């Protein structure tokens, strides 16, 4: 293991990361405040990323050796950091503007049926659009539509909502066997499908629901049962011979209405669970309850439920330390009136004022 | 003007040049013999670097430099892939070259593979050109029988297998990484870069992907030397280029021109296009295949600075995208005043919508959006907002995609609006007149 670490600056905050880290991961190490959004990148899945272009950032300085800026915006989820790299994310106008465009593109053919969508409340696209998008949409054309399709008896594919992030394709490819789930057609007619309308019949197929950032793949045992923010998540585990057995149980009253994998801070499931845990074990007696699940403060899921303290001290301190230095104390209002009147700036200003008055006489 | 030098097409008019014996009688495979018997691979690469020949597929990246980037780890095979997936609207030069003189390409492939140390090389040809593939395969069989391919070529101990792979008929597979995916038998989606093909290409091995025309220059370079090649052409645009000319000209077809030829001469001289068809005048030119920006007559003949525009990489892109374009792949489309630019732009963007692979969101959604808006404008249902909307959408696609298809889709739209905005406005303001069959906007000034 190499000891040397790369120094990266993201939005003015410096950090040190191991060589080979991507910009996105480096930003995530600093904190959620500078982390670019990711709609297609999913850390546990190999080869994911680079497709949605939501995480584009400006590389203002390639490295300490080559101080040129990269000409194009770079997809931060697949671009590796170099020593001395300077990245602009939320501080760059171009990035912010482009991201607005990406939101618009992703919502172009999205039905916006959040009121009837089971994913609402834990939808990455909702969060992304809310944080980075514009209020109005300029798309006046007809949207493309598809019929709903069943992938097996437990999963439903609602292709209208799909943003073609390829996460489920990677999931099907990497954690289930038999390649039958993929993308058909191309361009804006591209659709996720199974070959040919076959069920993905595998013990781990249910993970496609967890990885889906939108409501395109939904759990048929949970559909239309409850809004997610009315249900109460708890951490639980059980002895399972196929998977880790670590899950979130979602309660409505005393009833378990849904079982999902445990998502981390970035909405990614680190330990995939099997279909038996997900679909068949819906009694409290099947599980060992660990306690209330930790939800993100900003998420609607945490509304009226558990609340950790609202400030993240490490980030706040870091941010303050970075920005405090930049305050310029030499400005005139810190001086006495006499000092100001003596200063060159003041005289120049007065001269200009005189000229102006003469001109306007 | 004196007869210009013909590096590629010199023998094209010889009857039966697609046959091995005729090709050899006309000096064919002399370059190969010289390369294999008298030169080392590094010397060939050096000659190609000296020649300054630039990639003829569209991007114009120096070929010698590309070869120099090829990683050479021990024990890992290297591949050369020839990109014959020519699908750009307006470009048909590779098609012509492979059909006319397959042995020229095969000779180039053997020399290039030898220079790069590849023992298996691929020619990926567009699937629609099945008869060209048949010609190539026949020629390869001939070459194999004559000991020019296979084991121990010309007794030098060098082995090479040449495989012709028909594409599935997708424009996107002309993008090098999508081509490699397709060659591996997968869906033709462009890969994220880095890693570049020179490091991890076909089957995760170092790979060079070159255009048909670029590879076909190598026999001449080997025979005559890179410096000799660099003397042809102008400045950093060395050598000759095949231009496939189409549109409203008297003599459409494929021409081999020395780079640096004035555009005006190319269009109006009898040796080349012979001018615009009788009774009509030039309106606009797409100089390098449908994806490069379209230019109106006054800007294609003269640069914004008033200098005559030449057929070269530098001169055509003079003025950036504000007043310039690109040489691209050499698909020269001339349009006379009967061409409706809005309809033409819609047609192009329909192509890009159809051919987008659908992998990254700006291109997938953006190409469809632009096509729909252009359809509305062309069919009299547009409004004035739409024109600025198109400019903005094009801007948001450009540069933000995985592969250059997004740029290729955005540039024609953005440039058409930049140079022919009045025509778009006329369509929007006069929907009835504009949707009449054959109706074309005629500015009052040009009537005089």
C-alpha cells in the first residue's frame, strides 16, 4: 500500500485522498454539502456511472504538474483525482447551469406522477430535481409511454418513469446469473426489458428494486399500500443462509409492510439481501429488531419521527476555517474617518465626483 | 492547374484493380515488401509520425501520435482495428475505396499491424455494405493464397490474421469505443474514457482504431517516406484527402484532393465539382459530413477575415464555430437556393435522434427533444420561443456527453440557427406559406 496521498481541493475545501479515488468519492469524504449528485453511479456495482451526467464538475486545475483546466466538464464519478487537482462543483456557474439542463433532460419523458408513485419520498430524481432543477419545464411535446410490465411475480417495471441509469442492468448482470435483463432499442426509444419478457428468476432479483433511483421498478407486495413517509423504518436482522440478513423493516402500525436493504448516507445498499428476506418474512417474529433506523435529516422520511441534532460540527468547523482567512480586513470602514480621507482611494473618488459635477453643470 | 498528386486513387481507374494480380502489376504490395523486409516496426511508426497524416475519420488526430500512445505491456496481445463503419450522412469515401481497391486497404492493414505488433487485425465494415464485405473477403482469400496473409508472410516470419466483421447497422458503432464493444459482441454503447483504447481497448488489450482512409495511406508513406508525404498539402494538413461530394453540384462523387485546395476552386472548377447545377446558385455548404456546422455561401468561400477558405483542417475551422466549420470526414454537401435549411436541419436531427445510443441523458433526451421541436417548426406549429430553446438545448448537450455524438447532434442545429436565423423566424411567423410544398425562404435582397 502506497503511503503517498493526493491533495484535492473541492469547492475550496482541501482534503487528502488515496490515489485512484474518484472525484465523487473524494467529495463524499468531505461531506454531503460538496458531494455532487449521482443518479446512475452506485458504488457497490462495478462499471456503473458516467451515464446520467448529473455529477459533472469543472476541473479548474488538472493537477499540480499540469495546471491547465480541463476543457470539458468531467463526470466526477469516473474521473480519478490527480495530486493538486482543483475541482469546482457548486461554486461554478457553468456546472450549476449544466445541472439544471440535466434535470430538465431527465424529467423530459418522466411522467411526474409522484402523487401515485410508490417511490415518492425516497426518490433520487425528486431530490435531484428539487435541489438542482428549475421550477418550470419547457418541454411541450408528447412524452413517450410504455405499458407496465411484470418482471417475475414480485417486481413490476414501470418504464415510463425510468431514467435509464443502467443500475438494474448492472445488478442483474453482477449479482444474478443468466443474462436476460438489459436495454433494448436505442436513443429515446431505449427501454429496460427482459429477453423476451422473461422473468428474472433469481434469489437476489429483488435488489433491482433497491437500486432503482426512481419508481420504475417497484415491489409488487408493497405497491399502493402506504406512502413511505407514513411508515416507520427500523433496523432488524435475522439469520439467513443466503444473505447478510441485515434489513430495514417498514412498519405501518404493528404490521411489517415492506422489507428493504439498508441504505447508507448516499442511498446505496452495501449489503444486498435475498428475496426470501425481502418478500417472504413479513412477521415481526421473524426478525431481531435492533432499533429505529437512522434516516437523513433532510429526508421526508424523517418527518415527525426521529431527529438527530441539526448541525454537522466537523463540516461547519472545516468550512469556517477555510473561509475565515478570506475576509479582507483592509477595507475602509475599519479605519477612522480621518484615515479614510487621507487615503488615495478617497481622493480619486472625490476627483471623479468633481469631474462628474463639472460635466453635468 | 496541374494534375494533382494521387496517393490513394491513382490506380482506381485500372480495370480489375480489385484483383490481386492486377493490383501487383500496378505496383501493389511493393510497400509491404519494403516494410517487412527492410524496415523495423519502429521505423514505420517513425515514418508515419514524420508524414503528419491526420486521422481521416473526422477528428483529425495525428495518426503517428495515436500509434505512439499504444501501450506495449509484455505478454498481452495488441490489436489493430480498421474503422469502416462509415455512416455519416454525406460521407461515402471509405465505401468507394474498399469497393474499388480492397487490396490497398489490406496492404495498409498488414503494414500497420506489423508496425504496431498486432497479429490479429479487424476490419469493421458497416453492415449495410454486404457486397463490399464480399469484395474484401474475396481479396483477403486471394492475399492469403499468395502468402501475403496468414503465417510467415513473405517468408519474414510475421503472422497476421485479418478478420472482416460486418457491423449491425448503427451509426454509433463508428465511435471507436462503441465499435470495440460491438466487435466484442456487446451492445454498441460507447465506453467511458479513460481508459483509452490505446491502453484498454478490444478485449481489454491495447488497441489502435484507425479509419480506412488513414490506413490506406501507409503503403505510400512506406514506399516514398514520411517526409515526402508531408510535402503534399499545406501546413499541418499534410497529404491528400478523399472528399465525397454530394448535393446540387454538376459532378458529385469521390475526389482525391491535395489539402489546401481553395474551396472555391473545388466547387467551381471543371476538374472537380463543376459548379452548381444550371440555373441555380450556391446557398450553403456542409463541409465535412452532417455533423459539422453548416456554413452559408459567403463564409464557406471566404473566411470571416476575408481570406479565401481552403480545404484543410486549419482553414475550414478558421474563426471557430462562430464563422468556421470543420473538415470532418470529408462529406461535402453543397446546397443551392432551393434547399430549405429548416427542413434540412430537421432531417439531420431526425438522423441523430434515431442513432443516439440512449446511454447518457443529455444525448438521449436532447436529440429527441430537438427533433420534435424542429418537426413542429418545419410543419408550421412552431413559435418564437422555440428557436432560442433549440439554441439552449444544443448548448446543454454539447460537451456534456460520453461520446462525440452529442456534439455532432448539437452542432448542425446550433450552426443552422446561427447563420440562418431569419429562415427559422420566417417559418415560425408564416406557418401557412412555409408549409407549402417546396416553399423556401427567399430573402428580398437576394432576389436582386
